[in-house]
């Protein structure tokens, strides 16, 4: 069987479905749209220097192999279909080689159509929530996409939130771009990380998709959770305690059974905890000299109604990662502690190769990772005299 013709998800249909289902967002004139796009691009450029200064990563000085895109909601959804296709490509190729002859062309068409619609429903929901995203996988699919990935800023969502919070527009846009540019710099500092993550994700997906029918089942369940989750998020604040009720199905990763699958997920979780924790530490280093109203932004963004926490609960349930997602906060504690023990320059060893990545256990016990990196028995709870 020609593996290039093997498809279990219609990605084009996913993108068009998302575009049909999602709302357009705030109403802006063409002139206002042009102003927002230009300003977000300028803020993205400005934020790189701040990330460079805070992290000390020289990679921030040259980000030419990646790009910044200012997108609307359908544009974000379409870009993510490309990214998902790139991530899934190795798993699909493996499935085609090992099971392709057993899966009829008619089954492929039906599966691709159904899962395309379901994926589109998920992306439509998410596209109205995301402010920004760094996508490291874009260049893995096509030669005309940037090899180093792309940073996407979802203009209508940023405008909607800044209006909702009534914050300083210039400050809020810079604050958002600082976080996302940190992720862009991480992958520039660790050019091996993109392929490393893809291989781990492909390994996990190949195992999960050993039975192709499982993909459709998982996506159908996830799409159902989107609808139920959206309804829960629309409840009034005094009803919001029911948000936990709408996603008890176990999520996309509910089928993890083998020790190998769990070990791969543990590694991916540790890496994602590192990336998010590091970005949060950078954000904590942002003070009023960079973003004058940063304290107001943090306060209002962190308490912007109970819908935000409900969405986080839904995401955790949807992905089957409600326990694992707690490690994003653990990732921030890991980076904070490691930087305190080693200094930022010492911590930056983490970007040198996959052998330097923390394990899930080390995320919870940063002194052990520090000791491994220093090659010496740094005692837990002691601090080395590095200057930050």
C-alpha cells in the first residue's frame, strides 16, 4: 500500500469545519484590524530583547528560521491542522505499513470524514480561547513552511480579553507576546528538541492507534466533551461547580495501559512542564520597567471570572491529564529552584541535549536534577553561591 495515500483524518475538512463553527470575535473595521496586526507584530519583535535579557539565551538574537503570524480564529485552526498532521505523520506511516492492507479504502474515507468533522469541532472551540501559541512542528510537514516553526498570535481573542479586562492595550499585548516568544526562543536554543518531541509523540500515538478504530472513538468522545464543556462554561457563576461533571469520560489518553506508554507520557509531561515552567519564570521576571501595568494585568487576568478555571478543568479532563497538568505549576517550581541553585547560566544546560532534560521525578525534586547536571552530590536543600 502506498503510505502517502493512507489517511484516517481529513485535515482539510477539519479546518473548514472549524471555520464554519467558530464565531468571528470582536467587530473591527478594516483600519482597526490593520492597526492591531501591525501593533502585535511590533510587540512580538520588542519582546525578543526582553526574553534575551532575562534568559541569557543567545538563540534569542537570531530567530530567522521561524516566523510570527497574526491570525484570526479560522487561521489558527487551519495552522493547527497542519501541525497535527505533521506530528501524526510518522504514526500514520507506521500504521499504513503494519495495518494498511487490513483497512479498506471505504473505511479510510469514512474514518477520515468522521474524524475530520470531530477534530474541527474541537479546534473551533479552542480557537476562541487561545491568545497565542508557538508551533514548533510546522516545518516538518512542508518545505514552504518555516523550519523553525511559527509563533501565532490570535488577534480577535487578544482584543476581546483586553476589552474585557479593561487593561492598558500596549502593556497587555507586550505581556502576551513575551510568554509566547519565550517558547520560540526555547526551541531556537534547543534545535534538537523539535525532532525529539515528535519522535516521542509518534511513538506514543503509534501504540495508541494500533487499532485504528480507537482514533475515531477517542475523537468522538472528545467532540462530545467539547459540546458538553461549552454548555458548562456558559453556566452562571453560581452553577460553575458543576464544571467537573461534564468530562468524566477519561479523555483522549484514557487508553494508556502499558508501562511503555506511561513512560513515554511521563517523559512528554516532564518536557512540557519544563517549557511552561520556564516561560512562567520569564513572565515573573517581567516588572513595571518592561510592562508598567503588569501587576494590574496579572491580577485581572488571574481572576477574570470563573469561566477561566472551568476551561482549565475541561482541558484537563478532555486530555485525560487532570493529574498530569498539575505539573505545569510544578514546572515553574522546578525552574525557579534550579535557577536559584545554579544561576540562569547553569540552568541553561537543559537546552544542550535530550540527556539534560529532567525526568518527571526530577521535576518534583529539582535538587536531584541539579546534582546530575553538576556531576556532584549537591545536597538537597543547600544552595550554591551562584549569582542570578
